């Protein structure tokens, strides 16, 4: 794909398929490898379900740390996109918990549900945190 075509695609909001094809061109250039139209179609097909902005971020992040002479496969990019999505969710959760008191103290009522005791609210909060931390830790260990 000539550079002028990449500029035209970049000027408007690119689809996930277009972003995948652009990334393949860039990775092929970095790795000094040729690729076939069939491979470009595979990348398009396998990555088109990822939201365009997330896919662009994932490709950019992976490109910054790709250090082999082989082309990555769509699964490498998908794993990076999943990691970015998890980190985004984690940052949103952290931001939400910063805005609200983490745990209630004795004598306070829960804002939305005054019928729930402080102990029940604190237990639910701690259980949710343990679940989130545990899931993130297991996913990192599996990667």
C-alpha cells in the first residue's frame, strides 16, 4: 500500500480492517518481510471485531516492543488489545474508588441503600476488590 493511501485512510476514521492492514504494512517494513494479499485479508478478518481506537493503540504498543524478525500474528495484537482494555478498566475503577470513600466507618449509612449495614457494604467492597485483583493477577500470570 503506497504511503499516499495510508495518508488518505488516516485522514478519516479508519475501520478496524483498515487499521489491521496498515499495521501489517508497518510490521512488514520493520521486519523487512514481504506479505501476500491473503495474509492482509487474514489480519483484516481476525481483527475487525476489535474497536478501531483500541486496535490502533494495541498495534502501536506492540510495534514499540516487537523485537523479532518475524511478523506478529493477529493473536499477538489481540492479546495486546485485551491487556490495554483490562488496564483501561482498572484505571477507571481506581478513579471511581478515589472519588468515593473506600470503606464506611461505624455510624455512617450507605448513600444509596440505607437498609444495608456498614459491615455488609464493607464486606461487599472488599470481596469485589479481591475478585478484580485476583482476575487481573491470574491473567497476567497466564500471559
